[in-house]
């Protein structure tokens, strides 16, 4: 039976995987429009798919923090590029269903990965206390 902690790892992995797949789905359309965007979406999608591994294999807090930071950068870039006269594109980009879904998944990943960090920290603290009391 799967405990709640396992569910958090798998949920975080699933959210980043789906966001990565959605980024990769954008690449073919972006190729004909803007090569820079296509490369960006390709790199973002591959990175997000990679981030499934540290979550499932439980590589630890430094990896989770790096995943949160990278995802936060993607969220920030999306938010900035939606504003009119922004410094990245000089114009406000469109808001569409795909972008909204990706952002929701990325925000969910950030929350789930943060929850994993908190739970692991509590478990480590509890384990140390148990060891200390046993000696």
C-alpha cells in the first residue's frame, strides 16, 4: 500500500512530466514561427522530463530545491512575457489554455516538491530523535 509520502513524490513527478510533455508539444509549432522559442520549449520540456528521476528516485533536498528554482524561473518568464512592453519580448504575449495548464502544473510541482522537502526534514528530525533516545 502506498503511503502519503510516496504519493507526494509521484504527484510531483507527474506534474513536472506533464508540464514537460506540454512544452515539447509546443516545439513543432514554434519551429516555423521562432527558432529561439522552439529551442527554449525543447530545453524546458527535456529538463522537466528529467526532473521526474530525482523525484521518483528521491535524490534529496538539493535536487528538489534545484527543481523548484528552475520551475520558478519558467513561471517567472511566462508571467513577465505576458505583460505589455516587457523586457523580454517588448510586447505582451497571449494567454491560452496550453499556457495556463502548464503554469498550473508547474505551480503544483513547486508546492508538491516543497511539501516533500518539509516532510523529509520532519522525518529526518524524528529519526535523529529516535536514535538519540535509543542510545
